[in-house]
């Protein structure tokens, strides 16, 4: 015991239970860290969880410890898992949106449950998963672009001292991530929507639908770009800003619980 106390006096360090270094909560540090430098924040997003499985390291919204390849793989994986579960709902949503322009008496579906039943009866259960491949591609691209570009934009702004890790930085990064995601995902989104809304046999397959869209010119792949950007941009702002604020609040609560004074 005396030897330990002499070592502490020699090193000049006086660790106190439950206390943390001030630098542990510095903006951009990725959350609280203990004295060994290991991150102590809990991952609360699907991408962070997948990154934890891939790298064995805890992750936060900013992932300086992981490579871009890991971020890409995490974004693609979470996008594929989301589509696998939600594809029937997306098919029904697209069909409903297409029926809005029709007269009330000529609409094919009377309600949500009726849409599920009609699609399953006329096209089989596989009809509810129609367009799964382009939808997985679209969601993987969107998730990947959102997560990776948000991290990169935020890190660039903070590393070059253009902004601090606070609300304005989160807003700009999220809006930029939404724009990048819309640019790269719009072509796949157009093909996905057309194929999911097509009548049985209208296209020989996904690539046949893509060729049909390509026949209308390159601009056809970006039809509806503005509403898509407004949707993704606003969604990213709400999601990332809320996530950052909740993460910071939870970290402060956790520190207050661990600190006796």
C-alpha cells in the first residue's frame, strides 16, 4: 500500500473515484472516456452497433477510430436489415401514393389492410416484397451516405476550427448529409418506385425497369429531386440534431451519477 502511494506521489497523479478528466467531455471527443482513453459512451444507433461488432470498439456518432470502409459496411448492413423488415409496408405506401390521382370510385384499395390482402391475393406473398433488391440498394446507399458524410462533414468543420461541436455544426452537417444522400440515391429511388408501382409483367425485371428509365434520358433518374431532398434534408436535421442533444444530455446525466461531488 505504501509502495502504491509513493508511486502516485512520484507520478503526480491523484485519481479520485468517480471523477473524470475535463478533456473527456471535450467537443468532438466522442463522449466520456476513462483514464485509459477508452470511450465510455453507449452506442445508440444501428450503425454504431454494427461498427462495434465489426471493430470491437465502442462507437459514437463520430467514428474517428474506424476506417471509412467500416463505416460504409455498417451503413449498408443497417440499410439492408431495415428493408428486409419493412418492405411490405413500403410497397403498400408506394401503391397508395400512386392511387391518390385516381377518382375515389376507381381506386384499387379501400384501406391499408385491403391493400395487403389484394397484393397478396393477386401477386402472391412475394408481391409484398416486390422491388426488394433496388430498395435494399437504395436504403444501403442512403444510410451509408447519411452516416458517413455526416461524420466527415462534422469532423472537417471541427478539425479546421470552422465550427464547434454544437447545434449549428450538427445542423449544417445533417443538411449536407441529406443533400449528398439525395444525389447518390435518387437514380435508384426512381427505379425502385417505378418497379414497385408497376403492374405484373410490365417490366421483365429490375434491370428492364432501369433500361426503360434510362431511355427517357439522364434527367429521368432525378425526377422529384427537390421533394426528395427536402424530405431527406429535414429528416437528417431532425434525426442527427436530436441524437446529438440526447447523447450529450445522457452523458451529462451519467457523469452526474458517477461523480459523488
